[in-house]
C-alpha cells in the first residue's frame, strides 16, 4: 500500500468503517471478523449507533502490514 493511500487518513481523531475499507482492502465482514479475533484494532463507540476507530491505530495497522 502506497503513501498515497494514507492521504485519505487523518493524522489524529477517529475514522469510520467506510474510510478504513477504502485504505485497507478487505470486505466489511472480514473486517468485523478480524476485530472480533483481535487481529484488527478495537472500535470506539462514539454514540449508540456510531462506531469509529482511532486513526492512529489504523495507521499502525497499515504500516505493520507493509
């Protein structure tokens, strides 16, 4: 994955699943299976129906899989 992909990611804050799937090419169901098995970062609940991930955790995941 090139650095151009990381341009879609903010440096800090939170990102939602559609943004993650744009920069980390797995299916939605594979992503959730990886979260459940702790292969991927754990989400943060921002509200009753809002789930996000720390941008720093996703950047670390992308760097680790290069």
